[in-house]
C-alpha cells in the first residue's frame, strides 16, 4: 500500500515539469509558424537591351528628389526618349522603364474597378463621398511606387482601415499592375520608373551584406525575417521579395520605411538586392540547424525547452529521491 502511494506521489511531482516543457514547446511552435519562410522560384526580371542618351527632351520631375547621379532619378548615365517622352533611364546596374502608353486605357479600366473607390476617380485621394485626405493621393508618385504596392499584394487593400497593409498574394498580375501604374502616371508624369535589375548574379554579395547590415537590418533584422515597430506596425519579412520589389522599396520608401535615394547608388542597391535574393532567401547554415532564421528567439526556445526543462526534471528527480 505504501509503495502505491509513493508511486502516485512521484507521478504528481513530475506533472509540473512536464507541463512546463509542453507549454514551452507550444509557444515555440507558434513562433516558428509565424517566422517560416520560403523563396520564390521566379527568376528576376532582367533587361538585356542597352539605353542611349538623348538631348533637348522633356524629363518628368522626380517624385523623390535626389541630386546624386544614378540614384533612381533621371539624372542617370543613360536615358532613352521616344517622341519627346522619357521612356527609360539608368546605368549598367539598374534600368528604370516607363509603362507603355498603349496600356493606359486598360490601366484606367482596372483602376476604376479596383482602386477608385478609395483613391477617387482622379487618383487624388478624394473618394466618392468627397472626404479630402481620406486616402493617399497617387498623383505624381511615379510608376515604381504604384507598381510596388500592387505587385506585393498590399493593394487593393483587403481592409483599408488597417494601420498597415499586409503583404499577400497579389490580386492583379504583373501586366495589370504595370497598366495601372502607367495610367496613374499619365495623369501627372513623374519618376522613378519601374526598375529592372541587370545581371544580378554579377553583383557584389559581400558589399550587399555590409550595406544591408548598415541600412536594413535594424528593422528587418539581420536574417531578413522582419520585426515589430511602433504603433502596431512592422517591418515585413524579405524572404519572398523579388529584386524589382526590393529596388522599388529602397527607392520609394513604402510605409514606415525610409527612402534611400541620394545615399545609395544603383550599384549599391543592386548589391543589396542580390544579397537578399541569395543569402537571405537561401541561407547556408554552416553551424547546423537554422532554427527558422529567428536568431536569439529560436536559440532561446531551444535553451528553455531542453536546458531548463532538463534541469527541472533532474531537480524533481533529486527531490523525489530525498
């Protein structure tokens, strides 16, 4: 009888450490589920043609001013004009291309169907009820800004009242995004145009890492997994971002992100895009298991589960023997 009572007592003493380990494991699984990532298999868009310069042509103003050459504005090494219209500019690292005028009609129809209810029929941010300032004014932002928000699935917004539009599967395809961008830009032409990264595999990955650590890691974390910011906003994960989207974000500064125009050249931006597209999205875990790329969070989880959990079991075993 005493033996059975002692056995039951020992079982009860093991319940607490077992519950601690189970709760820790469940919490870790939730963290890992939120930080899981994958890399898109689609190849980066590359322009093979070269651009040539032209003089005495009308150049649209830059939505985001920069006096530094080859930093996303039309003051680049090369420019291309057609019928007096700037259609492309850039250098050997990144080319910025205007949406074709031929798609403006389709873009207008798509805009009216998907965007006008919030941004207004004139794209000036005034919706049908006439409330000024209710939604952002899209006039004069340049095609790169519009294309980024549509291509990343942030627009059309699932819930316009959210503090921050979430990244999701795009409702519109790339051609539709370019068409809408071209239509809005036709209302008040501006740059930056939509970037196309040239020969991304020829970029300097080591320099890209240094620039990423200096300019991006503070918000997106050094592993590119993203992190929370102030007032229910966050820096998104970069593990599915394509090179064009990376350049667009750097040049236009969506949401809380700062705008990098005068302080990063096209070569530096291409280096960052290559680093993100390679090491961030396809990490090499020389030290062993990557643990979701969450850094100290994942390491702390392992320490709690196996380290503290094991110590608790040992402590209860010693107490039980005494």
